[in-house]
C-alpha cells in the first residue's frame, strides 16, 4: 500500500537534528494530521472540527489535549490500571500553552466544536516536546480545511552561558539564566510564558525578539507543507446570525447609559447589577414573545456595547471602571501570622482580590513524586492554587483543580521557586496553598505576593521578596490609540486586548505570562508595558515590606525541625540495616523521621521531628553508627558474646572488638566463667586496630595497677643482718 506522504524540513541550527513535518501517512480520517519528528522524538497532532455549530453558541468550543504515551520512553505506567489515565499537571500545562497560542487566531465568528490532540509517541530524553507541541498542532490545522488565521508556532528560548539558544537540550537548561516559551505568527507574538534569574526588561524583550525569528522559519515551513497538500482553501461557515437594525437599536438605546455606569467608579457587583438593569429594561420593550435568535442577538449586541463603552472610556478619558487612571495600583493591605497553627501564613488583599496563603514545612518523605512518561522524579517545592466559586459570588460545584487553577498555580510556583534558598540551606519540603477568597483581577499575582509574605513569616530565608502585577492593554486599530493598564480588573481582562503578568524582585524579572487577543503588538508597546509593570511591581513590594521586610530569625515554635548530616557512602548500609531494621528501630524508639539518600558518593541523612529531644536522640545514634573508632579513646560497650579466651564487646553500633581474658583484670584469670555475661556494660579502652580492622580492647588499662610484691630472688644470698636460723 502506498501513501501520498508530504514532508518539509526545518533546520534551526545548533546541535539538534532538523525538524521534519509530514502528513498523509497516519490518522487520515482526521480533518488534519501531522507527524513531527526531531531525532528520536515524534509527535502526532490531529485536529477535527464539526461542520456545523450548535445554536446559541457565541464562542469557540475549542479543546486542546497533549498526552504522553509511556511507550514513547519505554516505560509502563504506574498505578493499579497500568495505563495512561487523566492528564498530569505537566500535560495540562503543555495543553494550555498550545491552547493559548491557537485560540486567538481562529475567526471570531467560527463557533464549531474543535478538538486538537497532540500525542508524544516517541521520545528522545534530551529533546523537550513541550516546545514542539504548538508547531505540530498548527501544522495539523495548516493541512486541514478548518478556518484558521495562522499558522503559528512555539519555541523555547533560553540564555545559556550568556548566549540565546532556541530549543536547547534538557541537559543544558540547568545553566539557563532565562527560559521562555514564545508563540507567535509570522507577524506577531501571541503568547509568552517562562522564568528568569532576575533579568532586566530589555533582556526579556531581546529574548522574545530572538524567539520570533525562529518562529518565522517554522511558520514558513507550514505554509510550504499546506501548499504541497493543496489545503489553502478553507471551508465556508456561517455560525453567527446577524441583524444590523437590531444592533443599531441596542446601541442607540443603551450605549450612553452603559458608558455612564462605566464612568461612575462603582464596585464590581454594583456595576454588574446596573448593567443587568439596563439590559432588562431594554429587553422588556420586545415583550415576552421573543424568538431564540433575537434573544441570542440581544445578549451579543449588549455585550458589544459594554465592550466598546469600557474601552472608549479608557482611550478617550483615561478613566477606568473603578475610577483609577491607567497607572494606579489598587489599595493594598496584608497581614502575616494569620493562621496560628500553620508554619507560615499571610493574607494579601489588593482591591477586590484576596488570597489566604499558608506554608507547610515537611520532610524528605513529603516530596511530591512525579511519574510521567517524559518527566519523572521528585519535587520538594509544591504550590497549590484554589479558586472556589464564592470568590466571585457564584455557585459552582467543587470538582477539584481545573486547568485554570493548575496554570495559575504554576506561574506563582515559577516565581517563588527562583528566590528559595538552596537545598543545602533549606532541607525542608515546602508546600504553599493559596486559597482565593475574593477575585476581581489577577488572583495569581495575589498568590505570588501572599506566598512571599507567608514564606517570610515561616522563617524561610528567601533570596529576595517577589511581587507580581497584571498589565492590560486597550487599543484602537483605526486611530492607533492605545492605553496600557496597570493592575487590571476582571472586566478589563475580559474586555481588553492583553493579559500580561510579570513577577520579580527589586533586581529584576523572575517570571512572566502574556496572552494577546489582537494581531500585532509593537515592540515599543511591549517595552512600555514592561517598564510600567516594573513601576507597579516595586510599589507593591514597598507595601509588602511594611508588613514584613525579612524572614523571621527562626521557624515557628511548633514548626518541625530538620537536621541534615553528611556521612560517607560506606555507612549508608549500616544506618539502614538489613531490611531497614536499624533505621526503623531508630525511628520507632526516638519518634523522629529519618531519610537517607546517596548524592555525589555521599550519604545525605535528614532527621525530621517536631521536638528537639527526638532529633538529638536520633542524631546521637546515627553519629555513633558512622563514627570511626580511635586508638586511645575510652568507650562504654556491650558484651555481645563470651569465648573461652575473652569477650567480644560492641563499642559502637556494628563495631565489635576483642577484650582478651588477659586484658580484663590485672590479676590472672584462669577462665571466663562468672567474669562477664552477654549484655553486660563494660568500659574499655581501644588499644590497637590492626591492618585487618580488628580492634584490641582493654579493661585493665582503666583499672589502678596493684602494688608490686618484693620477693628475694632464690639465687641471692641472705643479708648479713638477716636473723639466723
């Protein structure tokens, strides 16, 4: 059987193999299907979109799923079922990266159910698939007849040893001072996410521009592939009814009223209620007998009125929904040590957004196990973000963390991870939980600020405090006017053109996340947004310092303590014991939790307990196990066995020496009967260690030497003064 397979190749330079895009061989019943191959890494991307849209839908029902097949890395999944289950957080994050890059490029009136699926079907452990998933998905759209204003692509840009690199190897990323995933079309950037080591705004712009050059090459290759396939003509669609007369009537009747409410500087719920009143008042003029299409159009056109009124208010008057100008940050208050039983806690409130955040300090055993097809190992810094319905005044069932919660938590985690002390300075596993209690704009940035305060309250020695700010953008393509907004509200995010979150210390940027909803962001606008974000970020840091400026000198009294010991590799087995007998016995008898692992040919022992006595007891026992006996030292040992020539005495755990019968007492002992018995405690001195490591012990060396008895020698004549017989 022959296949009409088409291929194109992309060579981005560097030491990685070229990227190959092919179509026509696999998954041919999908609307679009592409296999991306680089080295041993292969991704299969498919896209399917319904021919008709559901009635009454005014948005794009797009789902993007990235999944890694365990067979791709030669592994069998863990768990009872031994099969791929729900998407891991890592897979969700990659799915979000692709979704955020694709979604803005679909036509606004295209509302058909659309599903993009990307599968990792083969993996090179040093080639990261997350930077290739967006390219594969866009290529699948490019070879389909689905309407799409692309192509787009994504790349990872990193600065390693002072040089910017595109899609570096996984092994090289440990030395990167910045790392961003950047997505864009040939003309514009649409999405940025990543982290950095306190870099400047100019350095960030330089990295994004460098990434865009590589994106342009990948976009050109997709266009070439689409031309080879002949898929340049897209399907026709008409998913949205229209009624120009009705639209004009809605605007004429409601625009001025909506503009007045927007300009009145009202609170979120008051404003929403007043907008709803305007809509209901207008809708009653149509009577109760209104068909479904008219109801749909009324809601759509009223939303358009709100969209235009809010944006025009900002562009024409420089005013915002809550009365602020474009640069002002909402009022801030914060408090630490709010939860008395937590190891660290903080409340951070900015305007109508509030986070209650806690810090828990745990042991080595509390580390999170990552069991993915591509990434597996352990994570000692965990951040969970919760967004309950009541935070926005809604009734919403609690079904666990969704993709939004995972994505927002990951951004906050990236930010705080950059300022944590090194593992040598911080032996704890740290878990942060941010519960959003109110939300009206950028709760993820509130999480960053609250997380910093809670860590300082817990006594974690951060390198520097971190704050975050969400920036917005309002543009008018016709006039060229634009406004950059600091600390955006929820409505400004929804009705605006950009959501740009930036976190950092006083020294520079540590993480960012940017999503654009428009085509085109001039570099000077991006630079201005970053400079304005820095101004806001530093203002927030100043407010945070008024609450707590530095880590507490010590951990809370009720916080657990960890002692970390480094021992020679040869003693790891002695500490663990056969079948774990020794370490389990120590944990049972002392009440401490003990973990041990080999790192760089050394044994790293962590002793974890909530009281000093338990730690001291476990520390002493481990030190005794790993201690090396020294000649001349005195030890209190336990008799382990009795022989006819002496006794074997354990002077340290697992270290026995011979106490010979001649070294027990100064007087001569004919037998060991009744002298010592097994289990007796005896104080001995270590006399010698021979080349075989055998130890010679003595008890008599610690006893007073008896006086000598002077007896005349038999060959010596009696003294003249001696009495005669």
